C-alpha cells in the first residue's frame, strides 16, 4: 500500500468518525433523555453522596483505617453517615417510584423527609443500614461501584422487600461523589401487618 493510499484511508476514516460524532451530537440534542430516564424499565435513582464522602473522609482523618471493622464496632456510625446524604439532587424514574409506592420524586422526598436514620427502625432497618455500611466500606476503599442485597420498605411502611441494590459513581464525579446512580431490583415482597 502506498503512502498516498494510507493517507486517503486516514482521511476517509477521519471523515467517518467526524460524521458519526456529528450524528451522535444531533441525536443527543434531539433525543428526550429525560423521557428515556423516566421510561427505563429498571429502578433508577440519581443522588448526591458528597456529604457521605465528607463524613468518611473525616473518619479517615480521625484515624479510621479499617472501615469494615469500624462499622462493625460502631453500627450507629452507619446511621449517622446515612444522615449526611443530600436530598438536593435526587432524581427518581417511574420504576423506582413504583417500587416504593410513590407518585413523584416530590412525594417520595416529602414522605421520607422527617424520617431520622438515627432513630427510625422501620425504613432504616438494621439490614438496610448493614447494606449502607458495606457501601461505605467499599467507597472508602476506592470502589466506584458496589452491589448488595438489602431489605427495603415502601414509603407508606406497608411492604418490605428484599432487593439487589447497586450504587455507581457517575464518571467525572469520582472525587466528589456528587452524582451516584442507584438501581434497586426487588426479588421478594412481604406485606407488613397493619
């Protein structure tokens, strides 16, 4: 193959990549991503976990090195850490809201706003907090993605369910944790006595 032929192939490949990028940009600008997010048939939540990062960084600055052992010895610290979660940037898709029996993000936040993780054992069950302890340990160790099984509760406290919960730090937010995507996949529902 001649140098001229190689050069022509690079030019064609470059044009193809540029055209593809232009098409993708046009698609991104025209595609209603908010409707796609709302319609995804998987439960999704987007949240700001920067307060939890500050909480864990403070523990580390105060000498905590083995987070797993620390949370096993101080389970109340998990509840304290959950209290550092921000509610400012939460987004929930329809599947998420349906699982928790809520009609909107606003309703979900209103229903959970007064619930104190330090004292509430209904929403913040010991098993739910255990899952967060595992998450905190994973994130403090540098993980950007973590999954566990927990017991979740609907916002009206009528149903508990076992679920696989996966947290993933959004690319570009690894230093701040200002954006985490959470998926909740239920696999067992239990109606609570009234």
